[in-house]
């Protein structure tokens, strides 16, 4: 299943999370502990993944801390405007 399309995905069920992250080529980085929150730098895991934000040239990930998710919403708006 290819998740890289123009439609916005609002949620991914935990049973499909691995498949989704593999489709974005993020799963291996997550498993290795290399995936970091774009805002606070904490290591992302399946337990604390909050948001996945596409942009023109890459995909950034945000942890589930409320303050990071709030800031990520603004980051997403900024990226979509440019």
C-alpha cells in the first residue's frame, strides 16, 4: 500500500503503523532509535510518535508531547504556505 499520496491522513491505527512507516521509509530509523522529534530532539518510538508532517523535500516527525504537537501544527502551516 502506498501512503504517499496527495490526500491527508488524519490517523493511522496502531496495527497499520509499521506498514505506514515502512511506506515512508521511516520504520528502520524508528527501530534503530535514529528518528528524532523535529522540535525537542527526543528519540521517537511507537509509544511516543505524535505527528508525521510531509513537506516538499522531506518528512519530519514530532513526538506526542502536547507542547511539541502544538508547535508542529504551526510548523505544518508554515511548510504548506511555502
